[in-house]
């Protein structure tokens, strides 16, 4: 409702001794007189004369407004609830009202009502009560039509008011409107979806037909290519010839491939030739063969190598080596085996002849460390020689595993299984593991310790590698430079003789810094600047660069590469077994008092310098 309306514009007592004429009224006002007992009278709306007032029984005079008024109201406190009992309608009513003439004026004065708006509001509320339950919330126009019919006729109330000219407008309230808008939007989306379904289905069918046609053409092309290659020899020359046929514009590339093939064959044949000579010379030294048989046997073996590499069966012959007098090996009584790290097979000691003198013992390579032989492990202040005596000296070998965590998930799983097997083997043999300290570092964009240096026992946590992106050799070498020196000092403080640390470095990719790691590698492995410089055994697989693997290894025989045709997972499996067997075997030799360390390449691996 709007602001209040007062239909009784004046209320005054009736004078007894009036002087002069009676007060006049405006045309739209009706004068009503009332007694003290509540009787009212309207003398056709005119005021009484002075003489009538003197003897009148009426005590109060009222002036009632007979004009019509139009107002608006919103049924907010009593909303009309829809058929579902949840949503409601918002109802707005425009209506007019007035006093019903002189009789209405008397009834209004008799009722004592001054503001008629609450009376009209009560009437309309009762008229509209429960009307919303006839209609759904979506049918606001139906409810509007129904209410306009209910209040369309003029009505006279008992209080002397006439209500007329009612116009009703109905709409859902805010909550219901939001609900209806969501229904409309859902329907719109459904209609659009149905309309778009047909062209979408057509697109899918057409794409499927095109894909099937492409697949059919690819299969036909593959079949034609297979037919064309059926009579092509599946060797290196045949494949290069086929490449020349399919890429005639790249003749230079084909010739380059052919040149590299010939170079690889020649290098492989030459290497096998040299190894065969060295083997047969060692056999001749032990009187297993005669020197005159050497060239014949060498030619037989190199013929086999030449055929295996696809080259000529006759390889260049090497001059017969000058062999000393063949006799059984008799080690000098004063000579003891050194703690050497051998290559792919443990080197047989060479007999001393008159032309050969025992090599001089090298000077100490740093404070507190002594090198025993050209490939020895560095030990503490002194390394008592081992001669098979039952007394076992106290040695401590520091082993560091630097493993590439940028490998694929399957390769990391193989390495983690290998670490678990290594942990089980060492923790299950405490008498073997006590001479060995193990540390594991994970290498990716940064180097992270996975196991601090410690003796492996049942209580030692099994290290776990976590796949990470990036690959930085520099971060690994910098971390090693820091921890190795600290670890050596700590272990030496325990009163044991520390052998030169050994690092197994496994990589499966190319470092992000290019060749920027070489300076950090030099600082780590330079015995002059780092007394605790370790021996580094490098293993390369997958996308690793053979030149980098060779450069990481501290000696040529310490760098190994997986075959180029071997997948990374299989190579990681071989490396896992190699790490377990190599470390456990070394621990067993240390437990028996023998500090000599030998390393054989993982299954299928070859020296990195042979993979150039």
C-alpha cells in the first residue's frame, strides 16, 4: 500500500451560541453530525443553520471527502503460492475507492475509520485467498485472468466505501522467475542440441569414412613397399642402396652413410685384430701356443670377424709380435698383486724378462692417499698388501651410485628393482657388507641424495629413484665433489683404511648444459686438486652420447655403452644386474681381505670408445 488517505478531513464540535452565518462547505464534502450516544445524521450533506444548532442534540460535526481515489498495492506479506506449494506469484493490484454518497458518509463516521486503505487491503486479500493453488507457476497469465474476473465488479463495503476499477497484474516472484528462466534455457539447449545432432553425426560418419580410406591407402602403400623390398638384400649395402632409390636427391647423404659404414667395419676389424694378437701373445707367453701358429690362428679368427661385420673375409694382416721366450708364468716371490681395477676381463700378469723391469711405484697422489699400481683404488695412509693370508685388514670401500632419473618410467622401475636386490644382498650378509659404504644419488636437472653414505643393514632405508625432467652432469659432479671429501674424512676418523672411492655413473641422455660439465668433472677427478678423487665407471644407454660417456669415465676401460639397437628398458635391466653383482662381489673380496677390484661390462655392453 501507498501513503495513508484520510477521508474525514475535519472534525469539530457543534457550537451552541453561533454568531453570524453557518460555516459553508466545499462541494465534494458532506457534513455529518453525531450525538454523544453515537447517532449520526446527514442533512443531505448540508450544514445546520445557527438556530438549528442552538436546540440540536448533535454534539460533533464531521466533514467527509466524497472524491474518488486510485491506489496500487502489492500482496507481499500474503503471497499467492502456486500449485506445487513451493513457488509463489507476485500480485500487484490497481484499484479505486470512494465514499458511497451521504449514506456512505454516515456509515464511515459510524465505523470510526479514518484511513480506508487497510480495509481495502483486507478485502482484496480475502478475495484472492488460495487462488494461486489453482495454477502452476508457469501459468501466471491464467491466474491474472482469474483474479481480474473476481474483482472486476464494483463492490460496496459495509463501512460505506465503494471499491471499483480493479486491475490485477501477476508474475512469478524473483525465485520462481530464476527457476523458469533455467527451464527455458535448458529447453533451448535441448532444442539446439537436437538440431545440431544431425550435422554432427554426419561429420563423424564422414570423418570415419575419410580415416578408413586413408588407412586403406596407407596399407596399400605399405604392401607395395614391402613387395618392392622383397628382393632387396637386408644388409647395410642393400639398405643404403634402397635409400638412394627412394631419395635420389640426397646422393651425398647416401655416400656419407656408406663411408661411415666402411669406417666402422675397418675400426671393428682392426680392434678385433689387436685383441686377437694380445690374446694369442698371452697364450704364447704361457706356452699354450707356439709363436709360429699365431698368424694362422689370427687369420682364422679375423676372417670370422670380417664376415660378421659384412666386410671382406681377408683382413689386413698385422706384423707378428716379438714374443719373449715362451715359458710358464712364475710370479716373483717378492711381487704381490695390486688393488687394480681391470677392464672387461681381468688382465693376466706379464712375465718379467731381462728387457722388462718392474714398474716403479708411483708417488703418493695426495695427502693420506696412496696409489697402488696404475689402475689402483686409492686407500688410506697405507694399504697392506694382500697375499691370501687369513688375517683380514680393515678396509672401507666407498661406493657412489649416480643414476639418471630422467629415464622413462619402465627403465626407472628396472633400476629400482636392482637397488632393492642390492639392498637385500648386502643386508642379508652383514659380514660382507661391513667393509663397504654405499651412497645413491639421483641425477636430473639437479642432483638429489637418495641414500646418504652408510653401511647397508636390515635397518637401512632402500633408496627409491623418482622420475624427474632435465639432465645435468654438472650438478652431480659438484655434489660428488662436496660429499666424497666429507665422507672420506668421516670414515677415516673411524680408524679404518679408506680405499679410493668408486663412482658408478649411469646416464641415458644428453646433458642440458652441453659440454659445460667438463670443468666440474675435472675438479672432481683431479687427484692433484682433490685428494679424494674417485675412480668413475660410466655406463651409457638409450640416447647417451658415447663421447660423453668415455669422457666421464676416468680410464678408457671404465666407459661402457649399450648396443645402439638395444631398448632402454632392457639396457637398464642389464645395468641393474651389473651393479648388484659388481658391488656384492667386491664386498665379498674385501671381506676376505682382498682389496683387488675388477669390473666386467654389463651384458651386451661394449667399451664406449668402440662405439664412436
